[in-house]
């Protein structure tokens, strides 16, 4: 028996685990201080009434023999597949029911989809990037290349024609930078993928935060994307399902490589390894996509947008360079005084009792930057802004 030696390529601790460890150590040493956490992208508002009502009804159904349900279909229940299709119609996109696969969240699919590709595939990741994309491919032993996001390109890297890749990860609006691609910019990536024979794994977990005209909410807004792209979506941030767990992935019928349908490959993989997403979660997701559910959820989203706006006003008033916030729940700020991101993390924790996420944890391109989340409560966000201002003005030093 031999272990997978590729695990040695991973950092000893996952980014958010390390953030949690350092925060807990400081809190234990200073129990009298109230720490405000704007680091992990977890929601704070409760599920909306339409979702709660649907989930309670689903639980009641499971309590009666005549309406009890066991294993869910691997693809998902038809009622949710049709609700997702209708949601795409609102975006001007048509899908077939069998192109949608319901899951327990975007993070799982971002990792599990790598099973479709050989271990000798070359992966192209943006840098900075959500660390789960990197870790799953390091564990698989794949070669990883990077496309660097910088202040100069607005943290929206474009494809480099001389670079070959088989698998391309894109996230827009981006985690961690909050930058979002336009339809035209995504078109460059689609053309590149088609020319390379590559497959794009497009993480659209934050698409509901897009509000600017011209910013793409789905890669399928781009002509040709159905032949080269898989789209991964989530109800976690859209509907507050971080603890409920439900998402979905779209794999078009046209997407083939080596004469094989990736849609059928994924269907076969799911039937072998996945027993379906909970009926209660799927009924809640269906309600989230209903007219009333979307209306109620939009009110919650406005609360998070207001938090983002408050952070943006604060940083803008301090003259701190940043991206994100407008089409994303994340604000990507430059560390002050040339500090590296972990040093800034420590200073902000100790001097302002505010926790964010060090940019270097998202890749080498993130060094010198810092991510703040707008998913905190309104009161905590406003107080964090006051503490940030005090830190920058030297009042807490």
C-alpha cells in the first residue's frame, strides 16, 4: 500500500483554517476584546420566509408514509431542475433539463469535476485565486500554471496565446478580488479555450451580486461557450445556504472531448458516487428561485451590498486602493505601508481587533493585498469601518 504523495505538495494548513487558528489564539489571550470577523465569506442573515416555509413543508412530507422520499435522483428533482432552467431563461439562456446537475454546493463540484480529466492535464489558474482550485489539482498530481491578476489589468487576467492549458478555472465575480469579467472579456477566454481544445470550469457562485450592465452573469452569454465550458453555481451566498448546502453544475450536451460527452461522463460519475442532495434542501432552493423567494432574497442582498458600500466609502476616504465591492461581496484592498499580508493581518487583529483574509493565502499574486467580506452584520461592518479608520489615522497604535 502506498499513499498519495501529491499531498506533500499542499501547504500544511488550509488558508481559512490558519486564519481561524490565529484568531482563536488571539481571542483566548485577550478574552476582554470583541473581535469583528470580516474574513470567511459566511452569511449572517437568516433564511428568507419563502425558503423556510418550503423547507418546513418538505419536512412535514417526510413525516408521512404516503409522501416520504428516500434517495434523491442523482441529477436532482425535476421541480428544481425546472426552476433553474427558468432562472437561466431570465438571463436569456436556454438549457435542457439533463444539462443541470444538483449538488451539495459549488465547492464540492469545483473539486469533484477534476475526476473528468487525466492526471497529466495542464491546469491554468488565475492568481490570486480561491485556494480550493489549486489544492484539488495538486492532490491529483497535475501541472499548474498561473495567469496573473494585477492592479494594471484590474485583477482580470486575459489569456496568453503562447501558453497551453487543458483545464482553465475562472471565477467571476472573482473570489478573492471582487473583479468581474465583461461578456467581451469572457469571449477572449472562450476563443482561447476553443483554440486550445481546453475546458473552462467557470465558478459563478457570486453572479447574483452583479449589478453593472455589461458584466457577465453566466459564461453561456458568450457564443461558443457551450462547446468548451462547465458552469458551477451555488445557493450559498445567493440564498444564504452555507449551512443548508445546495448548488448545481451545468454541463452542455455539446461539450465533447476525444469524441466523448462530458455530460454523460459526469452523469455516470454522479450515479456511481453521489446519492443526491437532500429533498428538504432542494425544496428550499426551488423556493429561493420563485418570484416571492427572489423578491425576499433581493432584500437580504441589499443589506450585504450596503455593507460593501460602507467598506468602499471607508477605504476611499482613507485613500486606500481597492477593487471589488460593487459587483461582489468582497473588497480587495492594498496593505498599507508596504506590509506583507500576514503582517497586516496581525496588526489589524491586534490593534483594531478586526479579522480579514491575507491575500497571499490566495496565491503569490495576492501578497501585499487583503480581502474583506461584506457578509457581516450591519452593526459589525460599520464598527469595523470605524476601527479601520482609527488604525489608519494612528489612533490605535
